[in-house]
C-alpha cells in the first residue's frame, strides 16, 4: 500500500492540505480456531497488508471522510444521533463514539483512507480499519488510552455500530502485531506472549477458495451451543469447569453417554485444538516447523470431520497441499469458505501454486486467489 497514493487523494479532496498518516494491518491466525469462545488460546500475527489513513484535525465538530477504494465521501457529527448510513463510515464513527464513551475528547477531522487487505479472505479488513482510527485518534487528540483499550474500542465498534458480535482476536492482532512474531493470546485472561516466527526456507501463503457458504452464522451459533452443553455435562462431575479449556479428553469421555454424539465431536475438536496451540508454541521455540505443519493438518481434519465447518472446496485445497508435499495446510477462520493457510518449503512453492491453481480451476471453473503473507508490525504512525 502506497503512502503517496493516499496522500495524493487526501490533497485532492481537502484543499491541498496534508495531515498525519497512520496504518494498521490485517491478520492471519496460524492455529486455534473456535477456541476463543471456549476460553482457549488463539495464535494470530499481523500481516503486511492493511489500511492506511491520512488524518488532519479540522477544528470543527464534523468528520469529513473519503473512502478512496469506494470513491465515496461522507460527513457526520460526533453525537450518537449523527451515525452515518454508509456501512464503511460506521466503522470510523463507531471508533469516535467508543473513544468518547471512555472519556476521550475528540473533535472533527478530515480523512481519506485505502486498504490492500483482500476483502472476504478472512484477514480482517474491518479490524484493520478500526485499529487505524483508534490508534491515530488516541495519539492525535492525546486521549491516553492504552493499546488494550484500543483493541477493545475496535471490538465494541463491531458490537455496537456494525452488528457483528466478534471476539477480540482480530483487533488485538492488528494493534499488538510485531514483525517476526506471532502472539499467543489467552482468550480468558487476555494475557499474551510473543513467539518467534521466522520460517527461513518456508513461505506462508493463503489460497482463497473464493466461496462463502451462507449457513455460517447459524452454524456458528449451533457449534457454540454444543460446546456449552458439553461444559454443562462435565460441570456435574467437575464443578470448577467453566469452559472447555478447563476440561480434558478423560472428563469428556466420562460424559459421553450424557450428551449427543454431535456435541461430543464438537467438544473433542475444541479440547484437542486448544492443546495444538500449545504444541505449536513449543515447536516454534525449537524452530521445528515440521511439527507446526503436522498440527495444521490435524486442525484441518478436526474442523472438517469433527467440527464440520469446512466445505468441499477447502477440503480439496487441503488435499492438493498434501499431494504437493506442503509442510502444513488448514482452513483458516470460521469455515464454510474463505482460505486455506499453507506453510510451504521454498523449493515446493512454485509447483504447489501451479498445481493448486490448475486443479482447482479444472474442478470448480475458477482460480483460487493467492496471497503471500509476511508477519509484520501492528498499528503505527507512518509520517
């Protein structure tokens, strides 16, 4: 993403003036899916694609915002009743409102922004947008909010202004990202730890299936309910168990006769996935990327066969990865479409991309999109 491009559009729309330029990244999650609402761990990292915004305080009580990618301009005030209709502008408005609710005093500003996070690929373009404005406005108006609060502001914007009841991983990764490191976030305590991710001799690449199946939200709620029923059954014998994160396979086995086969399978996947995150952290500390890859394949199997949130296209891409000798591959994100994330040795990369693209097109009549990712820094001021 080019700072000069964003600046040129800002100058054009706001009378030749310039402001300050800020950026925040999208994210990947190496492992740890559907663990967040079960009190477990996730393992995200910021990527080298994100949002860039130029911002200049304008001395009024109005925000004048231009979306470069959508070629759309909106003006709005900072009171609750001033919420803009345009969905993209609600992200910026929501961040402003959430800062104000926390005691931050902010005024009007002019802004133009653009992004290169692929939309619909599960890399959290919305979190990148929220984090950019939360970080920038906090600094420009000296609101003295810490980074955790900035991530929570992004999450609250989704909940209160955009109708998405998301966890905190996306915003957290965008704000706290660090080049060369992944972040293990404990979704219960919000404690976090950086782990080295410098896969010399390997590339990380996303293959976007370019499909999104509609049942995602209702299926997500059903999975969540399954996990809650399993916890309730285990609690009768082990009262301290609050989340599946507190349970183990032995305890799940004890209640196998008390819950449905489906609920058992869902809980089995989650308990195993929480352990896989810890195993991957141990492997990374030893530089053991082969074990990391093996755990990624195990996650895909669990999401496909036990949690049943994969789909035919994603399973197909995962099978091709195996056939091409890719070190690790799995569906990334909630499932029912989106991307696979692949850890590929350099010498196998070209053949894998060629084979996967050709085979996918032959079967489904379209090419998957290919996104190379580099683990990069979080929210920051560029100039």
